[in-house]
C-alpha cells in the first residue's frame, strides 16, 4: 500500500490544527530558507504488516511555539520542547499507521536536533516528502518504507546540513 501526498497532507493538517490550533500551508521546497534555521526532527518507526518510518522536521522556533501551546507556558524548557516534538511525531505517525495495512505498532519517538544534522533510515526508500509553513516557520513531513530487500537497499535520509 502506498499513501499519496494528499493523505499525508491531511494527516499533518489534522494533527496540527486539532492539537495546536495552528494552520499549515503547503509550500514548495526552499533550501536557502531552511538553512537559516536550527531544526528538531521527531521520527517514529512503524513495524508490523507495513514497515517504515515517519519523520516530522521543523525549525526550533516552531518547535518552541508548539511546546508553548501544549504545555501552556510562555518559555518552555528544552525537555518540554523535545517532548512536544516527540508527541507530535507520535500522533502524526499514529494517524498514518491507521491508514496502512495492520496490525502494526509504533516505536517510541526519537528526536534529532541541531543546525547540521542528518537522519538516516537504513534500508528504506522515500515515499513522500511534503513541505509546509506554519507561523512563518518551515515544517517537513517524510514517509519512508522499508525495502523488501533491505540488505542491498539505499539509505534514505533527511539532510539538514548547511
């Protein structure tokens, strides 16, 4: 089964609108703009009848705004920002999982942060990559599927190198 970009867009918009009350706007990729930001990436793996991973990458500023809303505070602590990023990745991944063949389960979210980071999901292929803007800040959603022959599969990654 393959989800299309419209499915992925709907899931991302539902999670951000219902959880945070924030609107997402689909945009074209803009590499020079994305290089100006520190990023936080939350990733969850989906295992079972369908196997792959979903990554949610946003600027540190947007992650801070999301944590502020989720925790009801003006200045969220770094661990609250990471917790919010992980929870948004978990909710997005869970909604995506519900559209895929089951039974499947989600891993705990992992978080990668910094200006020059590269997230690698070995033995996977990129199915979808959408670029959004929220509150003037960048957000990316990626869906990767495990290759059936992962021993010889290319490595799919998210590169946030300057």
